C-alpha cells in the first residue's frame, strides 16, 4: 500500500458508514492521521476500531455549528493543523413534488448545503496553505431523478460551492474539488426502499450504468484519496464522477 499521505492530518465528516467510512479507511491506509465525525456514539466507536490506531472519533452533527466548533477545537488541540478535509456528511430521502414539506427541505439543505458550507468555513484557520478540500456531490446533481428533487438540488449547490471556493482560496493554494458518486452500495442507498425492494432497486440502477453494476464505497474512497494526494497537485475546481459512466453517456 502506498503511503502517499504520510504525515497528513485528515478530517472525514460522516465517517461512520458507507462512503465516509471507506474513505477514512483508505486515507489511514495511505498514512494519514484521521479524524472522523458521526452522530451516533456506537457507530462512531465501531468505525474508529475498524479504521485502526491513531484514528479519533468525534461525536458531532455537521448541521449544528456548535458541534463543528467542538470538532475543530479537538483537532487544534491534538494535531494543530489540517491537510485534508473531506466534507462528506449528508443524505436525503425521497418525496414527490406534491408531498415535499418544509421539514424535508430544511433537513436536507441544513446538512447537505448549510452544514457543508460551515464545515469548510470553520476549518479555514486549521487548513494549511496548499491543503486539499473535497466535497461529496452526486450524479443526481446533473440528472433528473423522480421524487428526489430536494436532495438533487442540494448536491447541485455543493458542486457550485467548489467552483466559487477554488477562487476564494486561490491565494492560499488550497485545492477544492468535488467527487460525484453514481449508485453506491451503502446503508444510505439501502434505506431508500423497504428490504424486499432492495434487490430490485440495485438491479434497476445497475441497468443504467454502462459498467453494468453499482459501485462499492471503497471505489469512492480511492478517488478521494487521489484528490487529497500530491498526485492531484494540479487538479482544482473539478467534479470527478465516479459513476461507472452513468452520467457520462
């Protein structure tokens, strides 16, 4: 295993399951010291154990600004800097246009947009010049998806954050990129449908992907680790689709 990230300090928000956990594991395997956040202590403890020695778990909700302050206070005390920020915490559920509620909108935009904004803003004093910031968007940001408009719109906002923040942070040489997964086998995707409909969902999604399958969280983790590394030193402001070709053809 390459140790391309030796000596780097990384934060992964939403790092207890799915893409966040797989990415934290990949960053640690490549030598980074990893901090992760999650909202549930039991899942946080299990994730820390699976990532390995040197990992720190911090219970926090990315949509709560005081929680973010506590996260960065701990990182400042324990590490003193941040080289890699993967602002990944987010999620959403499905409702058709006629059923969307204020609660549904506020919850999804609160985490996926407001939470991401302040996760990055509050990291700025700790981020070293030349750091790498990676956000999580989705193929839904460029594809129409029935019953998923609020989530999709939130991910489109995330993609535009990257365009603007790459300019805001250019004087500090901080690279800002976004990874946009296609359908990935995660608990979040599983939870969109009842158990008995899950295989049908995966089969339907796989039929839309030129590679003929859904992706695995580890495949996103490797893409994020690449964007975080010096191998991506001239990559800035991009949207990296990791989707098996779903949104590309």
